[in-house]
């Protein structure tokens, strides 16, 4: 397996507030990696730094072998990195189908098309002409994932997919992850639900106060290690 | 860690400023005895622009109300002269007060309507209301109609030297008074509330400041000030027309003075006024060019110098001639200067 | 009765002219939440551009559209990319004051170059002929053409917004300029393209304005106010609403003009203020925002 994404000593600020203190992070092609951690640990900021929405510093971000740390967000997106943002952030003026289609506007060919996204989430096909924000939370999350997939990304970043959704809706969404994975994209999941993250991921990073407090293969970490890294109990 | 701090509302610059201010006031008060007629006229104009700019800055820079329609109140102040002094024969100086009161009075219902528009929409909305006033004056033939009217008769019988001196002192009182007034206002509880409002409407609502009430007050007070200055302007010009009284050019000039000088500071409008008069003086022979230059200057300042000329100076040198903020000062450094 | 019908007809036709002017302002509102205070001055600038084109090439003013419209579109792109993109954001003050500055610069530059003399684009008998119905009701061909052009432009833009890829991007960038970057769109470029489309309509409006009436450099601000009133009356964010708002404004002015020529414009302003008082969201607000 080759390295798809790598950051070394990544730092990020919100104004005067430092959110990330030197993150070393790696994702191989085809791998599923989960990032867990408490509120405010810097998980979302990290994803936003990767896609260029937050300015970051450090020894660089390499994606597919090229340094992308100084590129603007829209260029990074065209290189094949997609983000399902926290809170979904669908375009309210666009219909379901338009929200999906806009994801493909600036992207290359690949396994994901309107037809294959509808096959993945059949209920979206029925509601294709509805305004995206008229859907239920779980369905909106499907649109957000579909919109990101339409760009045929090499790396799919998902920020808190389960946030605010009913358990059944969360199960439905995670049920399709094997199919997404089979289509070839590597995935980074940010989750507060540790159990969900452990089941879905090959490897795990735990963030605490802007630093990586623990990393390892999902199956090889004990509950004690994780809760210590998660809550910072020493 | 414990810090030994004192709360400071005066700075060394402000104490120096106080000494300078006394000198300026003495020089200005004695001007009618030593300055020529042309200088005095320029002086009057400079002083009332200073007052207009200070008040507009109070609205926009501190209250967050950007109005392009303050010329409505200049017109109301001016036309109060026509109505009360020229037509009804009241004392012209008394009429200044009536015009000011009327402007404030009309501003209240206008604010009810205009506050339905926010931000940029409010700005254009005020402009439309001002246009309504212009058209009302233009269609009111008893007040001179579209072509305007001469009101020289109102000051007949007052000796010219005395009239010029009086106009100048009034302008000085209003111009320098506007600085003092805005300064004292901002240092009061009212000013603190106003600045809280500018920084965050939601936050100030949550600490019990009624945003609408505060904005209404600012709007009404500003209108009364513009009405007063409007009366003074046409008491010196002695000829008024709807197009000269309710002209967008008043707003253009005032906005540029404040933006270039430094919005949200008391020093800014002073610098802006001086710069405007210098530019106008040097470019007077080139027709409309000075407006083009001033427009370009304003855009450049807006894009590159945050807070205008004075805002930039202030950031670089930590100078505050009119400290309206409370500053926590430790023995080594200023902890909070915003 | 005939008087009333004629007033309504003239008001509707006048509304057509205002609609054509208001489209660009409505677009910039809708896509960028930007109030371009220099909008009226750009309309007048376009009229002068048409005048120069007509004089230089000896074209019919309507053929000048072929040059004026693309030129204005390019200007719109440049103004947005070079100036306004640096000023849009949460604080509305910079964009407002920059366009206010542009307004003054354009007016005074036109004054320097073309003097304060009134001009008109000569369109032969197009601007003087019309059709007369019975009972003193008549209609000029050119005002009718202006109204039709406004309706066609709005219809075309609505289709473009609904069906084209770029139109979809315009709606998306209006919703969320941050997330649109994740779709590979540069919002600065999308905004500039939207302003180019808005300015293309300003090119049409300016040319029609120059044929329909005499103009001079100082006429920009009133056109801004009329366009602004039309947009607010109609309800922000909907082009058909803007058309309806223009009709309301035109008819109010026509009624005022009929009563006393001095009251026409004032009646228009009054209609705007009354609607602001009783229905501040406008007549046809965009439902998805409500």
C-alpha cells in the first residue's frame, strides 16, 4: 500500500487561538482511518486544514506525493480530496439532484455517477426534485455523502456523520461504507462515537487538545488506552 | 498570576491634546478680529463640515448606521429658515434651533420606517427618503419651488462684520462642540452601550441594551445636529434651492472625509476635513478632478488602510488624543487597547 | 376611463424600463448579497459607451448592443475580481463605500470627458412611432420593445439559473461561498462571472436608456434609486418579483405624473415607502428563504 496523505507537524490557528499543535498523520490508499476525540480536540479543524478551508502551517501536507499546503481549497478539491462537512451544509436553493450534480462539475471520471449514487442510496432517487433541505436529517446526510462522492475523490473525509441523527439513520449510513470503500476511495472518519469508529476503521487516531494522544490499529487498542487518550486521564 | 493594573481613561497624548485644544479655541475665538473675509468663509465651511463628519461618524463608525440620506436634515434646517425666518419673520438665529428641533422630530417616524432595512439597504433607503424631501421642497412654491429662493431679507439690519463674526463663532461652537460632544457622549454609559452595539447586536441585546431604542436615539440626535448645521449653512449662503440643500453631494463629501480620515475614531474626521480642504484648494482649477481624486483616495484607503489614516497611525504608535475606551494598563504594557 | 387605462398602460411601459435597469442590481443582490451603489452610474456609462460606438462605427444604436454588452460584461468581471471581491464579507461597509466611491468617480469622469450636455442615441423613427388606439390611448413601439426585452431577459436568466451548470453554481455560491470551494469552484471567479452577467444586463439597460430618453452624466443616482425600489418592492432574490416591482413603481409614477408633472417621481418613492411600511418583505419574496 502506498501513502496517499501525510502531514508532519501540522499546526493551525483560529485568530490568536491555537487549535492544532503539530499533527503527524498518515493515510494509505484504500485505507479507512478514524479520528476520535472529545469536543474541541481539533478534529474538525484538522479536516478543514487538509482541504484548505483553514490556513495551516508546519512541515507540509503531502497528498498523492505532491505538497498541497499552500493551495487554495478549490484546487485541493480538484486534486481528489472531498469533505462531507460537519452539519452537512447542503445548498438550500438546490434540489437533491442538483446538490449531487454540483459535486461532479469540476471533477474527473470515476465509478461515481448520479446513477451509482442513486443505487447506493435508493431513497434519494425518489426525492430527486425535492429541495435538499426538505429531507430528513439522515437523508440529508446521504445527499452530503453523495455530493462528495460525485467528485470521485481519492480521499473522502467525513466530519461527524452521526451528529444529531437517530441511531437507525446512523446504521443505514455506515452500512454503505463497505461499498464506498470497494469503489476505491480511502476514507477518514471523524467520530465522537468511539464504538462506531472502531467498527468502521482499520486504524485509529485519538486527538486531545490539538495533539495526537494515541494511534494504532483499531483492533489492537484496549478500552483503557482509548479512554485515557480520549479524556486525558493520567 | 496576579497583575497590578490601573484603569486608565486619560493618556499622555490626551493631556497634551487638552493643552493644544485650549490654544486652538483661543485662536479661533479671536479670528473675526484678525482674519480676512475669505479665510473666515473657508473657516466657517471647514467647521461645519467638521461637525457633519463627526456626527456621521458617530452614526456609522460607532452606531453602525450608514446613512446616505443625511442631506434630508440639512434641507429641513435650511428650509426652516425660509419658512420661519423669511416667510413668518422670526429671528433667524432662533430659527436655527427650530430647524434643529424639527429635523429631530421628523427623524423619529422616519427611523421607524427605515430601520426595517438593514445595512446597505438602510443606506439606500435613507437616500430615497431624502429625495422625497427634495421633491417636497421643489413642489412647494411658497418656499421657492424648484429654482430656490434668496433669504437675504432675513439678515437685513444686522451689520455685515457682526453677521460674519456671529456666523463664524456659531460654526466654531458647532464644529469644536461636535468634537467635545461626541467625545463626552462616547465616554458616557450611552457611548459604552453604543460601542457594544457596534461590536455585536446580539450580545448587547443579551446584556439588556435595547438595540432599536439606542439606534433611534442616535438617528434622532444626528438628525437634529444636521438640521442645526443645515440652518447655519444657509444662513451664511443666504440662498437656498432644493438641489443645493438636499444634495447627495453632502453625503458624498462627508462619507469620504470620514472614511479617508478614519472611521470609528474622533481624530479621523478632523484629519479627513483638513485633507479634503487641502485637496480642494490645490485641485480647484481642474474642475471635477478633485472629486475623482478624493473618490480614488477613499477606495484605496478602504482597501488598504483599515480604519483610515488615523486608524493606521493609531495602530502603529498607540496614540489616543480622545481616549473613549477604558484601558487596563499594567506597569509594563497595555493589556487591552481596543 | 380612457385616461385611467392610458395611465396604467404608460406606467406599465415605464415599468419595463425600470425592470431592465433593475435586473443587474437584483442579480448582484441575489448572488453576492452586494448592493452596488454605482449601479445607476454604470447604466449611464453603458449609454455613453453605446454613444461612442454609434458615433465611431455609424451603427444603429441597437446594433451597438453587440459591442456594449460584452464590454460591460468584461468590466463587471474586472470590477468584481479587482475590487469588490476584496470587500465582500460579513461587514457590509467596505463594499458599500467602495461602490459609493465608484459612483462619484464614474460621474465626474463622464463629466470631464463628455461635459454636462444632454445626449441621446438616435434610433431613427423607432423612438418616435407607435400605435394609437381609440380614445387617446397610445403606445410607443420603443417602450413596448423595452418592456418585451426586460421580460425576455428575465425569462432567459431564470432558465439559465435553473438549467445551466453555471447558473447552479451561482445559486450554490449564494447559499454557501465556503462549501462551494469543496466542489472545486473558486468563489472569487464565480462571483466575478455573476457580476459579468449582471453587467451584461446593465449594458442592455444602458443602451435602451440612451435611446429612450436624453441623458447626462448626473443621471446615474436616480436610476439606482428606481432600480433599488423595484427590487425591494418586488421582494429580494426573485427576478419575476423585480419585474412586478418595476410595474408597481412605473404605474405609481405614471399616476403621479398625470396629477401633476412635479409629483411623478415622488409618487414612486411614496409607493416604495408604503410597501416598506406594510409589507417589508416585498410583494413576492423568494419562498425558499422565507
